[in-house]
């Protein structure tokens, strides 16, 4: 155990746990337990930090444990509580273990943010030129991984008679995409479709299900693209810029809060107006 000021960390059975007794004002997510997948960087990291700032106890889940631990450390530095869990969401057993560890540590799950996805940029590859192994990577991680997380968490939320599921989709789910993005778009559209169905099934249990659809966002993957592509995409927005991860995190936070208690089955874009064309 390491102790520094009001913040402490503890490692137990592979869990890196941070906690603090220094709680401030009443927060929008005070003492809620949130799982955020793909939380080691980009939108997931911004979401985990935003929820922690509002009082949530955050499970920072990612296949990149080192990155997840760094985000956990950031949360601890804020005087909030978090733990890092390594999880490949495309593996059902790992998802089930992630959920079991969360319940063991916190005794409940209030919020699930399905943010993790498989993203690959093939700007010069047509759909018919993509091999089936690549199809499977998209389906198994982006779509099936979201299903695994929902399936594992929903029984706990039903038992509580409450919960929030926020699925991060994409404008790709409803807009024509450039070459190479067909499978990514298809999986994100599938997530949007099942989210509407889950909203209908789970409303009776007090569980709300919504989707957040980011437009192009300044994530590490996007910023690694050629400068001419970045500039071209920037011009697609009415605001002539790409979004920041915090822009997406703010809407996720809203859906998780009591301010959104009468909203379910929705699919909202955060894209600077790009989808309004």
C-alpha cells in the first residue's frame, strides 16, 4: 500500500484500487459505481475522469492495463476512488470476471459505459477487399463485446431496480462513410439498434439505455492519421473543427446523471453539426 496525502492505493488480486476520504460537495454521481470500458485513453479516459469528478467510483477497464492504471492514478489524484481492471471485451470470460470483480469490490453497478471498440483505418480498402478475419475483429470486439458487457451487467441492475447503460456509437452508424469503414459503421449501427430494444425491455426495471454518437474526435488513433485527412475531416463539421474527448464525456455524464432520469432509447450526436447536412 502506498499513502500520499488523502489518497491511497492498494493492489489485491490484480486489482489496483485507489480511494480517498476527502469528499467535497454533493456530486451528480455521488457514490455511484461506474464501469467504463476502453478507459485507458481518448473518450474513455475523459469519461472516467468526468464521472470521478462528479463523485462516481470508477472501474477503469481496458485491455491496456498499464494505461488503465495511469488513468486510475489521475482519478486518485483528484481525491476520488477508482480501480483498474484489465479486460478484453471480446472475451466473454474476461467481461464476466470484470463484472464479478466490480461487484465484489463495490457491491453494485449503477452505470455501464460501453466505449471500447475496434478501430482500424483502411482508407484505400473496399469492403469486398477486406478479409473475413477483419470482419470478425470488428464484430467480436465492437459489437459482441458490447453485448457481453450488457449481458453481464443487466442482472445486477435488475436486482437493484435501477441502472444506466450508455453505449458509445458513432456518426458512422447513420452517415455514408469513406472506403474501409463499412464494418466499423455496421457494428456501431448494430449497437444503436440493440440499444433501442434494450431500452424497451429494461424500462420496467428502472434501467435507462441511451447512445452517444461522437463525430470525429481528437483521439490518439485519429491524430495519428495523415494531416491532409485530418484537415479534410475537420471541414465536414459546421464548426470547422473536430471534437475533444471531453465534449463526448460531457454528454455521457449527462445521461448517467439524474438530470436524464426521463430519457431513454435515444441516440444523440456530438459532432459539431456534421450529421446535420
